[in-house]
């Protein structure tokens, strides 16, 4: 491996290696019905944050690079499987700037190619220790549970912050947790030690997701890549709307019945201290994430810490 | 285990044990969006032929009964996963006499619960040897390929018998092959020896599927559980129609352009020796299936042979 001059260079290097490994996943030519959409998905402009995290965690634990790459690619395939199926369920039309599989082809094609991506992820895990296989699938089940909860929560305005946190923890946090945990397991850490790394990723994912809800209202449209308030207008649950409803259900009902604008939302959240409460929750999960790194030797925590900062500053 | 008085009693006993084990698969209560359809599917009236075959093969190889039950349940979950997703893709409305998941709920629910069934199958494999995990997923990929080919073949009247055999081998045969193979692998047979058992199941599956196409025309409606000729009328490829087209493309085109009745089909297939050719192909695969059993000690082949007879006589 070449000398690494900075964290950012290291990330760029890892991303390049991951792209190369993704292109080497053994994928047959036919049947094209199954494999063309899989190739289409894998050549999309994903940020590869999850496989990068597998490598960073594994490097902090002196894991074997070849094993790390297998786990990293398996995680990226798993992530893409869940995106392809979630996009059907959520009716999303674009992903990474290109049409989703069910838009480009049809739903049957998207169901089958999603399945294929997941099977490929299992095949790539072959040869890694059984605990890796087990945790990989336990977390996949949690991701399915998170998606199930998300579907249940649509149009349910009685969801509490506690339920919401469990949902995003399973749907988004658990997979980041798995990435960090796999690096530790492949570095020979036992299950309990490795669990601290799961906590790192899980809590980082929670902080990120709540921050995302926050930026939807208080952010900058050009950085967000979508218009402010779009989730709220679609009636989706977000951390801020749940906090506001939890705090003053009647006031919130009155407020939302008047088709508020984004600046109305901003004023409401500020006046009712929802903004500061949201910031407090985000910082709570950031602290918990960083505490998960304490099992790593001090001098090896640096890249993991910088990864957290990169994620939270959306510099990727 | 109680004394077994006959093959049929043994099958009944195994089916009962499999049903009990299926009810013990650890399935959470919530989210109900994910788990209710899974419970609904598993309580359906499946014949459990695949897990029964895992046990029979494993018993012929003196495998550990607890390991066999894990593999048997994993295979049954895998089978149900593929049925739930295939039923969406094929627009089928009933399965084992009850509405399919996407009919009873909706497509999103069916996609997610299918995914969940597959993840559960992977979790149940935990602790079994890596080769079991690997073969399980290699065959699952073949099943996905078979479904992809089947979708490609819809409305394509240039499919040859060779292509059709590859498709049904992947879509139907490979999973039966896996069942027999897993019993051998869990009984300590090496990969090459176990492959003979894969060949047994694969070829049995091919014979069964071609026979199914045959019975569609020459069978008895009450035994078939569907009206004769329904696949042909829907424009599906069947072994007999492909054989007929391969033999005399122009004659076949002329014949089918006149909306033939079932008795017209019967006369055509008899007059053009398609019936005898179909029987020859079926017997070829039955012979190949039975040859796969030759690696088993003579006195232990009996139940496997009777299983093949049961399948081919549709006595289940």
C-alpha cells in the first residue's frame, strides 16, 4: 500500500480499491434479465461509505486486508439489495442520479435482481469466520425489521421519539454498526469487544439520521441535494416533528393544520425549543458513538474519529 | 425415534417433525408488517417435500439429526422465499389453497416478507459447516437465474429444448439437488461424492417437471388440480410444445394457429410421435436420477428410491 499523506487521500485510495473489487465480483453474463440490472446498480455512483468503514475499522484492529475486502464488498452488496427493494416499496424513481431499477426495467426485474445482490453478498462471505456470517445476517434481519417499522409508521401520527429511534437504528444505524463491528471481528476481537464498534456505527447512524431531519428544516438546499421540508410535506415522520408533537400535541396540530411554510416551521421549532432539543439529541448520540471507539488503542482511533467527523459534516 | 413400519409412515413422521420445527423458528412478534406474512406463509399447507428429502438423504448417510433439521428448515424457508417473490413476478393469486402474500396484503409486504424468510434461512444455517453455507447460496443463485430465464422465455417462441432444460434445472431441479446433497455433506461425504446426490435431485426434478408438462395434456384433471392445457393456453413454454416446434416448426405453427382443443393437442402429439419422445426424455432423467444413488450403500438406497417413486407417481 502506498504511503498515505492524509485521511482524505486514504479515503480516496480505499474508495478506488473498493470500486475495483466491486467490478471483480464474479457476475455471469446471462441470464441478462437477472444480471444486467445488478451490473447497472453496482456501477452507480454510490459513496461506498459502508465498505470504507469496514476497512477503517479493520485497519484499526490489524485485520487481514483480503478478509476486510470480502466483508466490505458483502456489506456494499447487502446495502444495494436493500436499496433496490426499498425503492420499489417507497416508489422512489431515482437513486444516485439514475433511474431506480424498477423504473429502468420493471418491478419483477427489481425484485429478482435485489434477491440476486443479496445472494451474491452471502457467497462473498464464504470462507470468513462463522461469527461474521451470523452477525451479517442478524443485522440484515434488523434492517428488514426497520423497513417494516418504517412502512407501519407511514401515516401513523402517534409514533413516539422512542419508537422512531428504534426504527432508524434498525433501518440505518445497524448496518453502519455492522461495518465497524466486522472490522473488529476480523481483527480477532471477541464478540463483546467488537460490540463496542457496533455501538460506534449504530450511534453515528442515529446522529446522522436525526441531523438529516434537522437539516431538512434548518439546512442549505444546495448541500442537501433536495428541497427543504420535502419529507415533512410528504407526511413522513421526522425527529423534529415527533419531538414537537411529543412536547405539545394540541399546539402542533393547530400549527400544522395551517399549511405552514418552511420559515414557519423554523420559527415554530425555535420558539418551542425543538431546535435546541434536537441538537441535544444529536450530540448525545455523537458522544455515544465516540465512546464506542475507546476499546481501540489511542493511536489507532484517529481514522475512525475522522470518519465520524466526515459523515457528520457531510464531506463525502 | 419410534420404530418405522413403512416408508409412508416414515414420511408422515418426518413431515410432523418438520412442521414442529418450523413452528419453532424464532420469529419475533413485531414489526407485524414483516412477521405476520411470514407466519402466514409458514402455516400454509406446503407438502414439505424438500425438507423431507434432506432428512432421507442425511439418514442414508448417517448424518446428525439435529444438523439435518437445521438444513431442512433452511431449505424450506428458502423455498418459501422464492415462492413469495415468484408469485408477485408471475401475478399468481393463490398458493396452497390460500391467497398469495401480495394478494392478502400488498406487493411491498410480499417483497419484504420474502426477504425476511431468506434471511431467516441464512441464520438457521449458522453453525453448520462452511461448505453447506456455500452450496446453499450457490444453488439459491441458480434458482434466481432459473427465474430470470423463465421471465426471459415468456413470449419467446424460439426457445429450444436445451434452453428449456437448463431453465427448469435451475428453477426447479437445483433445489431438489441441494436437498439431497446437503444430507450427504452433513453425513461427512466430500464434495465430489455429495455431487452425485445433487445429480439425483436435479434429474428427479427435471423428470418431474417434464412429466408435469406431459400430464397437462395427457393427464387426469382431478389428479392435476388444474384444468388440462392451462399452461399451453396461457402461451407458456412446455416440454411438449417445444419438442413439437423443434421437430416441425411450420407444421406446429399451422396447427396452433387454429385454436386447437385439448383433444386436438393429444392427437397432434401422438401422430407426430411427440408423446413417445416426451416419454423417452422423462425416462432418461429418471435413469440418471437413480444412477446418482449408486454412491450410497445398497441397503441404504431404499428410502431414496421410494421417495423418487412417490414424487413421480404424485403420491404426496
